[in-house]
C-alpha cells in the first residue's frame, strides 16, 4: 500500500520536501478565491486532520475537487511543506488527488454535521467512529487496553482466557443470559414438564458468564499470578449511564496474596495506567478537556499524586452517620453503600481515592474470606472522586469448611462445585483478586459520561443493533 | 507480599548469598540419608522447579517436611546458593519452611502422577495447569497473545472490541447459539405460533457472534487500521481436534488494503509472532520439542526463512489434478479444498507456506469482492506445513450494487443490513481483512495436537464443565 498515516506527517516524522501518499476521508473543504482548495483529511491515526492544499491546475479540480463533501474517501499524493497557516506545522501540497468513494446524497449523510448529540451518534453506531469524539474515544480505549496488559505483563502475570459459556453462576444473582441451541419452537420436555436440557448443545443448561473469577482462581492456584481481560455479561434490566449488558472486565487473581496485597495492586495498576494515558494520549485528552469535562486531566493528576487511603467499612458507616448529611438511602451498619455514600466519602470527606474494606458478610458473595470477627469479610471497594466505585475485590475463602458452609447458606449444593472446592482440598493457598469494569475506566478517563459511548457497539436492554 | 518468583532465582537475577522468600507448590520430595530433604518447588513463573535444600535441623522437619507430597502449598525462606547438583545453577538453602496447604488424601490426588494422558488432564481442567505441559501451554499462549497485540500496535492498528451478542449472522451458516432471557418454561407466542422475541431481553432474536468482521469493517471505514481479538462461537456439532465451540480469533481489518496487502500483512504477522516466541519461550519450546513434537522448532524456523508462495486457486486445482494422488475427496474446479488437498500443496508439492487466492465465488461468503472474471472472489487461505489452513481472509466487496446482488442471492434482505450497506454508500473504500484462529496458532507452535488442550476450559459439544 505504502500509505503514510496522517500522524506521521503532522508530528514531523517525515522530512519537509519529501513526497507522501495519504488515504483517508474528507473532514471539510474550503475553496479560496485564488483557485486553491483546502481539504482537511482524517484517517483515524490521530485526532487532527491533515490540510491538503489542492491547486486548480489539477485535471479533476472542477469535475471532482469542487464537489467533495464531508465523508468522501480519497487518496492524495503531494509534497510535505511547512504550513504557513495556523493550527498545524505541516501540510500537504497536492500533486495528485483521486476520489475513491463519494457520499450518496450528501445532504442526508448522517455524519455531515460536525456537532451531534451523543444520543444521536449512538443511533448510528456504525458511522460514529467517523466523528472526532468517538475517534478519540477509540484511541484512548485502545491505549488503556494496552496499558492494562503492559502493567500485568511487566509484573509477571499471565493472561488467561476464561470461558464465556458457563454452567455455573459466580455471583449467585441469577441475572444471566441463557445460551442454547434448542429448537425453541419445538421444545422437548421431561416427564415433570421441565425443559430437557440434556438435549441442548452442551447437554445441560448454560449461560453467559458474569465473571471469569472462579476459573481464574483455578489458574492462580497453579501459576500464582494471572489475570483475565475479556467480555462479561449481565442480564439486568438496568437502563443507566453506568450499565451495559455486555462489557469488558479486567480481573487479576493472585495466589499467596491477602486483601492488603491486592489493595496495593489496584493502586499500582491505576497509577500505571493513568501515567501511561497522560503520556500517550495527550492530543485526545486535550480534546476531551475542551469538549466533555474540564476536570479530567486534573483529577487523573491528583490520583497520581495521592496515596490511596484505606478505611474499614465500619468506620465509613460511622463517618456517614456523623456527617448529618441527608442521604436518599439512610445509613446503618449492614447496608451496602450506594453511590451517594461512596461519593460523599471519596469526594467530600476525604477528597482522595479511598479503599473501603471489610464489608458485612451478609451483603457479599459466598467466596469472600470470613474475617476473625465472624461478621465481616476481607473485601474491598476502591472509590475515586468523580465516579465512586471503580474496582471491587476480595480475598477468597481458602478454608474448605467455611466455604462449604457459605455455599449451603445461599442454596448452592457444594457437590455442584466440586471442581472449585478441589482448589481448597489440594494445596490450598490464600489468594485474592479484584475486578475493574473497563468501560467505567474509559468513561472516567475521557469524561464521556455514558458507558454506551465508550464501547463500539453497546448492548443494553432492548438494543442489540448492528 | 515480597515474594521472589522462582524464575528470578533460576535465571540468576538475584545475587548468590542473598535471602529470598518463595511461595509455590511441591513438585516432588527426595530425602537423603544424611538428613537433608530436596524439595522441588514450582510457582508457574517458569517451567523449571526450584530446588529447596531443607536440613533436618528445622523444627518442623519430622512433623511436616517428611510428610510433604506433590501439590502441597508452601512458603520457604532461604539463602540463594550455587547448586552443586546437575540440572540447575542455583538452589535455595532453606532456613524457614512453612506448609500452607496439605493434600487431602495424597493417594487420590489427581495430579499425583507425573505423566498423565491429555484426555485425563482434560477431565480435570481445573487442576491441569499444575502439570508441566499445561503450565507450558499457558505461558506460550500468553506470549503469543502479547505478540499478536504488539505486532498490531507497533504497526499503528487500533484494537477494537466487537460485540459478542449479535442480531446478524456473518457467515450465513445459521450454526449459532441463541442468547435469550425468555422464560423457556413459559414462552409467549405470537398469533402465527412463532415465539415472540419482542419480549426477549433485546427485543429481537439474538445470537453469539461467529466473527467480529462486519463490525470491524465499520471501524476500519473510519479509523483505517483496526483489529479485533476476542472470543467467537460456533454451534457446530464437530467433535474434532481442530474445533471448539468457543475460541479466540484475531481479525485485522484494513481500509485501502487490497488482497495482496493483507496477504503481505498475514506473512509479516506470522513471522513477527514466530520470531518472538522463539526468543521469549525457549525453555517451554524445548519442553514441547522433547515431549510432544520434534518438529516444532524446525518448522517455525523454516517459516521464518521462507518467502510465502502465492498461487491462484485455479492453479492449485490443476496441480492437485496433475498429482495423480488419490484423495478422499476428488478435485475439480469449484470445490472447496479440504485439509488433505491443502496439506499436499503446502507440505508435499511446495514444501513451504503457501497462499492460495481467488477462490470460486460460489463457495465463499457474500461479502467477498468479486473479481473481474466474474467467477472468483478476492479471497485467500494461508496454508502452512503441518496443519494446513491457518489464516483465511478476503478483500471485501466495496461496491454497493454487487453487494446487494450477493445478499439477495443467498436470501439476505439488503434492508436488514442497512448499516453494513451504509459503509458502501458513504465514502466507500477498498478494504480487506483476515481471521486467525488463535487456538490453532497455539496448537501449531506447541505441537499440542488437540485445540482442547491449548485453551484453559474448552467448550465442545456436550461439554461445558467448570
């Protein structure tokens, strides 16, 4: 192909006076009275467009150049020159200009306008990566993804892919998608009138996973430091800006690690990622600063400068009760903290990232490790200003007898999870892990408030288009 | 935690005479008559075990050390010393030895034996990462995963996550898993007796995707160079060593790229990955060389030294017909090549990696670009000795009228895929991409023949355990 990415020209990677061929799409066209057209071209390699200076001496100037509209695909050849105009250091003095694809009915092209609402863009998710904002989201999302992997790889973690189709329900919530190849128009029933899943593809009822944790535990109990990073699913009917039915989650799982160790890991990871994104995405972050949220850069910098505070849930409840603030959900020991509580603690009271740990056992999952007080479990939530909870984790119950009792208490038959219990039968170890919802991270970094706008094709209740 | 990974000691990263604390699991124990026990310890950081030399002067020598069996979890502190024995340069002279977890009934511990069949290990997929072979597979899989990402990132590609829950069927095969939250015991039917999917979670019938390609095309037609790398699903009832119901796939999609460009990209990518794995996984590859396949290293090296050959499908058919070899499936123009044909071409006839291109249109997907001969499409399969097809790709049909006709021909109503057709209406560009089944790559590199053994928890017909 031998095409030069726009970013290479704009950042001065190519010598002035050298020739380059660029392919991309027209962002805008401006014609001067002197018979020169200025075409700004984007190709996704960076936010900024390349200014192509097109003289009217080209054969196709009148027949094509003057008809170009936003979105046309083109291929241009020209000389790289220093730009006399404002806004860019380099531009392309065009010697050949080929139009590859036109816009059918430019007046109805959905991306013709430069500023559209996020809600409108969501309706055209197949075209929205052509917008500046979704282009920038895509580059930052990619950078964050790489940064997460780099952090774990540099620290000796193995990436493990955990299965998405599962026959077990990690959280015990029951809000899962069924996966099936049964002929739903002609179901077979067993004698008791129950659907006969023995005839289904996997010979049993199967679902989409809500977490890779249990499977990751098996690998941590063999290879010590692992992480999964893949899609997970929730069939919750939650129509909020913070929920997706299909989203990506990062889940490290660490053998020999106790709660304080993964609290430390979570802090190290966030700081590594935030440092990375400041360094590698400065152009896109500046765009978000100007267009979505004036606080994004300062709050990332503040997190980098903070030592994360740690308090017990019990103390957090006391602070909330002593605040005399009127919350929508009243506070007493035993409740799960809601977003308003979390944000009061991290934003108002402490003004810093905060790890709340040791929650009441009755509001937490069966696999969390019981503390000696017999009332709380070794769990933690990491709260950050501006969003509240961003990471949740725990030490896992490594003692078989207590794990068995927990299972029975919530109605799981222990023998149904023999494989999981085997990890405690054979060389059991203390181990811990956490989960980070990747879209919440992208949302936090970009200031794009709705997680539906930071994943390419969002899946939400009643919506699986594209 | 402050634990030292075994690999850091064995590779000499820590100074002799310094002290280290190691946690891991017992691989084996040997007691000398002199009152010293040699405990080999693994922690997953590398294939080799650390030799811990334990004197009988420790308090718990008789009560615990002499009772250790394979699989017990332990934490030891000791001095790093040069090893007088064979097999390792360094060992640990232990001063403290703590047993963390015992093995319940060591005589029945499934991982007690050192050599077990792959089939047996598959039955205990939650414990098999404790074996040398699955540990090695896990490290090589992780290295290949990183290498794929590094290749694309270094070349300016953006990772794009494409949705797994989809309402469209890319390949038109119909062999997909349904995703649903309908109460299957109490289905609602429409008047015509059809299941009422408007009441389902997404308000329509949805499936697990067989490929991220169509969605990736939307992003390539905005950001030029993208790739997806995530799970995909096939509800085929294929019980072979090459098929999984859930597997990972790498799919780059490149705007302005024609068939020859992605053929080149595929070659560059494979060579980059193979170079990387030779460099970074030498210990594990040596293990596979000794235990699974004597040819793995030489065939990787041969691919690195080869220029990939390219021939047209039509010429490939001619070669097969002229071979006078008796194939199970007879060869004539118009058939899809089967594994025996592919392997004859790449192994016997050419003895080199081979790209077969321009297949008959009737055996290929609707989105592949029609060639000027009106009989073939711009598709390619990359064949390598020892496995046959490892990559399949094509240039995509960017001309709306031909795409429409293709859809109608196979029974897709064009208006059902308006979003996909929009990509051709608005600034259409030539674009191309390919797919690489990740488990086949891991299988090829490790010599582990069955893809069920190179993914942590395989999903296959009638099997979704763990």
